[in-house]
């Protein structure tokens, strides 16, 4: 992971999952912590080589690829750890992610892996959207749900560390059906991002851009395209579509082959997030037919 300077004392460690870093006087703030101990070791080594401090940690949201290295960091340094409301409960109890992906049931052993469940960490301060001064750091946070329940982006020294509120265009096409919990809220968050004023932004997956609003619009267009496809599929079925049918057909349409249960559950969650967006938009309705959850266009209901 290469350490890149974005603006004055704002940096990022660019990799599969970006990690932000801000240096302010005698303090250093990491933004997210990567997926595991190995990733965090690389970050710490570069900071130590440059004699840069690590005193604070901010986690944007509780997905294991963004906090998996935090437990090691807390062992290595006495870091003051900050997290969003609700997300902090998962960070302290990481089994909650495989539980919610598994529809509330006790997760099977195969779901308890580092990609879905990081090591638990201590949270020193829980925050919401707003303006904060913590130590030497003054920053503003923005609540951007949709990808995760209480995700917060952080704007500090004119740089926006956006977490997974949007993806690079490359990442959108790589994942085909990007992970989300609520496409309706995600589109609202993207609209919010388009109005933010800063000198540049970096997502959790992708590159730093000064003109990031274009990429945010690409995200909106991509999600809208998936919603249009889904609405048309449901409209073409006179008797509606079952939940399992939609998951299967949408994954097939976008050439997704989820061979492991953990992968399939992630896609199922995302597809459900698009279904519920259409319900929230008033475009489809739902009902239970013969103990099957089915979705129907409003005109046919």
C-alpha cells in the first residue's frame, strides 16, 4: 500500500481498500483500518519510517474490510477510536454482521470468516453527523446510509474521506451488483454527496479525485439502471415474482456466479435493497402468497 499525499497534511494508503491518514501537530488520525493485521502492519511500518504519529482512529462503517486491522492497531498503539452510531455496536460485536446476513439465525461456521467478521474493537467515542473537535482534529461528518446503516463520511482539511458511500466506476462494473442495504437511501446519500463542497474526495474503493461529483453521478446512473431493469422484470410477470426468483434472475442477468454461501448472502442482501427501493418509491407492492414472499407492480396489484 503506497502512501499518497492528497493535500497538505492529508494522505491515503491506496490499495484494495483505502486507508486515510491526517497529521495534525503531534497527533495522527487513521481513517479506517483495512481488512486484517497484515494490512495494518504495512501502514504502521510506513508511518514509523516517516516518524509520523498514530493517536486516533476513525471507522467509517462496520464492514470487515474497513475495520479488520483495527484490533492489531489497538494492540500496537493507544489509539482513541471513534465510530458512527449503530455501526459501533457491530464493531464491538462483529458476529452481528454474519447474523444479519443470515436473516437473524445463528450463522453457520463458514460465515464466520475475516471477510464478514473482524476482531472486536474498543470504541472510545460514538458520533453522529455534525461538527467535531477531537484532540487536534476539527472535522465534519456526513451521514450517508445505503451501503451500511450508519456510515459516516468525514470532511477534514478540505478533503472528503467518503467511505463506501460511492465507488469508482471500475468497482461498480467489477461487482456488477454492488453491496448495499437500501438502494433508496443510497440514492439519497449520493444526492447529498453531489452538493458537498471540498477540494477533493476519495472513496473506500477507488482513486482520489478533485472532480468527484462526476463519479458520484456515474454511481447514481448505475443504480438507477439496476432499478429500471428490476422494475421491468417484475412488470413482465403477470403473477408477480418471488424473492428467490428475483435474486436468481438478477444475478444471472448480471453474470454473477456466487458459489459460496457467504457470497450469495451478500448478493441476496443487495438485491433485496433494490427491491425495497422500488417499494419505497411506490413502484411495486408485496404480499405473501402461499407462504411465498412475492412482488407485483402497482398496476397489477
